[in-house]
């Protein structure tokens, strides 16, 4: 009965640990944090000195991606790499068989794992494979200073946690694929906008410009004060207005300066043309991926348009800060505030676009307190 009672307690503890990790997986906990949490659960579940998640990065090499140790136990930190033997290590056996494995390291154990275990004072390790795409992505480990601490068969208690880790990896892959798909859609749309801008600028717009030149010549040849001269002058004014509108339309599709000179130059032009005075506080000193530059440009254009049309602002402040790993775009106005992200509106489209490129969009617009539109986009160094 005592044995049965201990087994029941172990089952309850294991189910509780699985539930805690399952909740983290369900809410999309970042993998780095999840690996640490699983390592701690392993250590507590098996009542051992150390738990870890290791990712296999080569035929016989692994890197620590999550670890938990009790106070006095030494060990490898996160991101430390370790060579392992395919046969004489629990990692290698779990990788090769795709089953839980166990190994006791003696004083004469050879190899990097054996040396490390002796150095940190650990003697026995159990490991279970974490699967991804039908292969061992890595292993979940538990180690102890005494062999009795990990009785035979205890490695099977790691299987459930390994399954949850495998699900978390699959979820991360799916999120990455979705993000890439959304980014491709955004990039495709931007390319269409660029082609339309070029077609409009080099085609219809040039025809209108040529027409305006011919009308100007005709005006010069018409009899001064005649009805013909007045009519030609009126038509010329209409052609000039159409030319200006087509130029503005082309810039709205995709400004040529953005492609040719980059985000900093495009933002300067946008600020100079704004009906609301814009104070430039910071501009980036390098180029970024086209989709990121276009996203930042469209955000600023929308924010400045809203400042004039809806916020009735008298001035704006623009900051485009290159933080190395992220680009922060911020537009502040001193308008009436009260702006909101509305369904079908320009700000909603920008928020969706920001999410598609992995960015974070925020809007702060208390009534009477002005509006702050901010976008933070991750960039490659």
C-alpha cells in the first residue's frame, strides 16, 4: 500500500507539472523562458540537483538552452556548448534511439560529458529526446550527485514534458511561417505600389507634362486678348493642376526618394511638405529593408495627415531612432487627442502592417493631451 501511495503521489506531481507547462505552451510563452521553466519542473519533479534542456546542433554537439540547478551545484550556463559521445552519454543514446536513456558516469568515464560531470560533481543523468520533424531536436535532462536519486525507469517521467516541448517548437514554427507569409504579402503589395508609381510617373504623368508644354506654346502663338488665348490658358491651368495631382498620387503610391535615397531622406521630404510644422528630432544613418522603410514612411505620412485633418494640431515632433536591433518611429502632435484605431481606418491598416513585419504599433491619444503614434520594428544588424 505504501508503494501504491508513493506511485499515486508521483502521478499527481507529474500531472501538475504537465499542466503548468501546458498552460505556458498554450499562451505562447517565449521559448527561452519556457526552456527554463521546464528545466525547473524536471528538477523538482524528480527531486534532483539539476535539470536542463539541450539543443543538438551537430552530430555530437549540443548547446544548453535552459537550465535549473540547486544552490550548491555547479554546471553549464545557458548557451554553453558541449561535445557528447553517441554511445557513452545519455544525450547520445537518447538521440540515437529516440527513446529515454540513462547513464551513470564513473571516475574513469571519458569524453567531454564525462569530464564535465566529474568536474561539477554529478554522477548520473537521464535524458529523453525532444522531437521535431521526426528527429531529435534536443534532449531534456535530469542529473544527480547520487545514483539512487534517479532510480531505474524514472527517465520515462520526462516523456510528457518532452511532448509539450515538441508542441511548443511546432507552435513556434507555425508562428514563424505565418509571420513570413504575412511579410511576403506586404512585400508583394509594396512591389505592386512601386510598379504603379513608376508606370504613372513614366507614362501618364509624362504625357500630361508634354501636353502642358504644347499648350504653353499654343498660348504663346495665340492672338493676345482673343477668346482662343483665354481658352488655351484655361486648359493649360487644368493640365498643370492635373500634373500636380498625378505627381502627388505617384508619391502617395510609393515616393521615389524612398527607394533612391532611403528612409531618412524620405522623412525629411515628408516633413517639409507637411501642412503642420514638423520638428525633426532624430533620423537613422543607414538603409533598412525596403518593406521596413515603407512601413515607417506610411506610418509617418498617416500620423501627419491625421494631425492636420483630425487633431487640428499646430506642430508635430518626429523621431526615427536606430537602436541597432530595432527601429523606433514616433510622431507626436499637440492636437486635441482622442484618436483611436478604428475598423477599416488608416491606423488599423498600419497596426496590421506593423504586426506583419514583426513590429509593435501603439497609440496614445488622451482627449486634450495630443497624440503619440509609435512603431517599433525589429531590424537586422
